[in-house]
C-alpha cells in the first residue's frame, strides 16, 4: 500500500462550508490591507492570505476528488497536482 499523505475524505456538503470559510479569510485579508498603517507588520495579513490559499485549495480538491489535505500543508501542492492534473511540476 502506498502512502498518499495526510488526506481526509469528505462528503459533498463539505465544499459549501469550506468555500464560505475561504471567502471569509479573503475578506479578512482585504480588510487588514485597508486598515494597515505604514510601517506596520504585514505578518497578520500574510497569515490571512495563507489561510485563504489553504481553504481554496481544499475547495478544489473537495470538489474534484472529495478529499482534502489535512495538517501537512506542505503536501497541498502535490495533492492539487494529482487531483487537477494541470499544475506544473515543482522546480528544484
């Protein structure tokens, strides 16, 4: 048996909730950019962007294969490549 990584099977209802979360993270990032003061740390904004990316990635894999990446976010590109079969290979 080949290990496929930290994946979790999800049902059809998962997508709607995760899409709502992804949109909320995106809106939070946009609001943080608007409210940011010059010289302020961008780390909180970047954190929101990362959460947005993870959530949208989950949406894509949940919709296409009813599976999501769980815990190991570094493995997310591999799962996306496998599910979408359209992403370029990682450059070394």
